[in-house]
C-alpha cells in the first residue's frame, strides 16, 4: 500500500493512507472582461457561425494561437473574456499555449462565437483558431506548451554544458555560445508566450511587438555569423570577419533602437530583418555547398544547421498550412536544432583542442630522435613509481645505461652513424620491456630503464639481457669497424633511505664503476657500497 503523511497535525486514523493537499476555494476562474481600450485596438474580428442546425448543446472549446501582441477577445452571447499570451494570469487555466474559452450554448442556439484581436505586425503571421470538444482542444494546447517549454529547456541545458566547457578549456567561444543560448531563450520565451508563464517574468505587457523585433535583431546578429562560420565562410575567406563584425554590431545597434520606434517603423524593420535573414541563409547555403564540394567536411555541420531554416523558407513560399498552424513551434524547433548543431561544432573544436594539447604534451615529453620518453617525462614516471612503492610496499629497480665509447663512434664514423646507433639501441631496449614508457633517453648516449616490481636478482638478469641485446645491434647496422656495447648500473630502491635523486645517483655511480672496470657489463650499486663516487672525485 502507498503511505502518506497526514494533512493535519493530529494523528492519522487507522487505515488512512492518502495525501490530500489544498482546500476548497471560492476563487473564480482567472478570466477578466475586456476593457474598452483593449477592444478599441482590435481591428480583426472573426465570427464563428453555428452549424446549420444550431449548436448541439455540448461544450465548445475555442483556442487561439499565434497572436503575438495584445489581448484576444472571445465572446458568446453576454459572456466575453480577454486574455494575453504574455500574462498567464489573464487566461483560462485550461489553456496555456493559447488563449481559450469553453462555452456551452443551448441546443439549437445560433449565436456565433466571436473572436477579435489586434492586427499582427506581419501580414502573414495570422492567428490559428481551433474549435472542438474541450478534451482534444486542450490536449493540443498542452502538446504545444510542452514543445515550447522543451525547446527552452534544451537551450538552457546547452548553455550550462557550455559553461562547463569554458571551465575546462578557458576558451572564450564557450562563453559566446552561452550568450547565444540565453538570447535565444529570451526570444523563444517572448515568441511562445512563456515570458508570462506562470506569471510575467519579463516586462513585456502590451509591448510584445517591440520585444519580439528587438530580440529578433539580436538573434540574427548571432545567428548569421555563426551560420557563416559553420558553413566554412571563415575558412575560405578569412577577411570576411570584418563583415561579420559589421553585421553583428549593426544588428545589435538596430535591436537597441527598437524601443523608440513607432508601429509603422517597427513593421518596416520586421520586414527588413526577414529579408536579411533570407539573404543570409542563401549566402550560407551557397558557401556551405561550395566548401563541401572542395572537400571541407566541417561544412556538413553548417549545412545541417541550415536544414530546418530552409524547410521553413520553402514552406513559407508555398503557403504550407502546417506552418501557419504551428509557426511558433516550428521556429522554436528550428532554433533548438541550430543550437544543437552549433554545440556539436563547439564539441568538435573542444576535441581538436584536446588533441592539440595531447600532441603538444607528447612532443614536450618525447625525444625526437629515438621516440622514447625524454628526461622530464622519465623522471615524472619514476617519481610515480617511487610513490607507489612507498604506499604499497613493493620492489623497484632501475638501470642506468651508457653506450660505450660513443664519442669515438661519432669521431670515427660521423654523427649520422651515431644517430643510427642511438635509434638501434633505443629500439632494442624498447622491445625488451612490457611498457615502452619504462625506457627513457636521459640525454646524449645515456638511457634509463625502469623495472617496477623487480627484485635485485630479477633486475640483474633483465639488465644483463638488455646488455646482450645492445651488443647484438652491431651486425644489423652493417658498418665495418663499428662495435656497440653498453655499461649499465643497477640500483634497487631502499625503502628507508632512498629518494629519487639518491636512487639515480647510486645507479649512475654503478654505471661509472662498470666503465672503470672495463665496460660492457652490469654493475650493482649495492656491491659498490662504501666505494667513492667517481664523479665526485
């Protein structure tokens, strides 16, 4: 059974397992009658006539979508209500994506349902009205609301993801993308009426047309340069960046001037922005196709971002009925797709940055001649092994290897042969260990071999095998008079006294003792305890 807390402070009665929230109310439905000033601004009126035999007597729901500015009046007989898309408190709570009302005309009644609204800013942006039984009309209204809210939620999620990307990379493009997402969130909120849901959180009021045109200018200021870059315009014409900046800041200036425009000028500006948007899409499409034809695979992201915009452009040109009915939702879905494609391109950039960082790190840690880790990388790895050996007590041995008489090899055979010897020795050492990172070129003809987990006897045997493999590279080089050998010093970690410098010093000491004893052999630093360091002499 489901358990629930009691709704009152006193103890629950036995067997009661439900939760009742709220209480009975006398609050009326949140609708209001239309003020004379509202009706004076309504130039468009639609009278929905009753069927030929009159109304059936069943409830009739009317829902009005796409009225972007001003209030909508719905009336039947003596009952009339007005609601604004930008203030959900003025609307019937059963309708959230549009302004709606449920009427119950008497059977046989022929009184029409009258709907009126202010003339839209753009002639083609006509409202959509839906008439029918309350349940399917309300379900359609809810579905529209879900689409609008989901698009805004995706934009916010993408902005948060970009913020995390900036925290990781410190790349300012991620911050720019956050700004893009936030601008489009505001534009979508005004476009879809969510700026007034559940109550107004933007001061739109009766200035929705101004807000929409201003945010459209800001949105295009970001949309067009991004589409240009995604389609390869930046890569093909680097000098076009000056024009991109001019378009961006010009549209920002236009958007900032919108609050001071009158309604006629506002309509002209809205038409100009639509024309600029169309021209921008044409240019970006041409550049993207040309860049793709020239082998620029990155332009695919730009063409993908353009796809929904071109679907809307074609649908507008042919007067598609679905676009008239679902214009707001279609614009929001296209915007969300654009933001997702821009995020995809941004993530590709992040991947390239990480790859470049890894390549730079590899270059900084790699010896260019032999391909082995260099001294810096080797000492860092040895430090990690030392830490592991102390945390989880285990053996650690190292071998310090020096090619015998390497200066004589360079003097007699030339530096090119000397390089060949270094590469051959590095290859022999690398193929003799499980982890290639455990062989390090310390500089010149010196190499360091790390043997984590190896005790003294095992390490001595491994290093002896390495010495033999170094000697075996001589025939493979095929150079008359060349003889390659190596002296190796072995040191095993003393857990109670050794640090990194001490361990290296003992291995180096043993290597010099091997050279002094005749070269081409392995010497154990422990066997040399008490002998003076030849380098210190």
